[in-house]
C-alpha cells in the first residue's frame, strides 16, 4: 500500500510539472516581443524548473 501511495504522489508531481511546463511554453511562444533566442531560452527553462521560472518570466515581462 505504501508503494502505491508513493507512485501516486510521484505521478501527480510529474503531471503537475508537465502541465506547468506546457503553460509556460505556450505563454512564451505567444509573446511577440521576445526574440527567438529569448524564446528558446525561456522554453528550455520551462522544461527544467517550470514553477520557479514561471514567476521569473512573469516578473521580467512586466514593465
């Protein structure tokens, strides 16, 4: 039973990571003011630590 709970928590964490990365990826892709190198950099960051870089991205695009 403990093993099942561990797998469930890991699955939820992986799913949340994938959802956050896809949200950030789409937001960066739609941003017309970024150059392609900047877009690629933010997209790569989204794959590594999406929750952390999401807040960094939001701070950087606000004037």
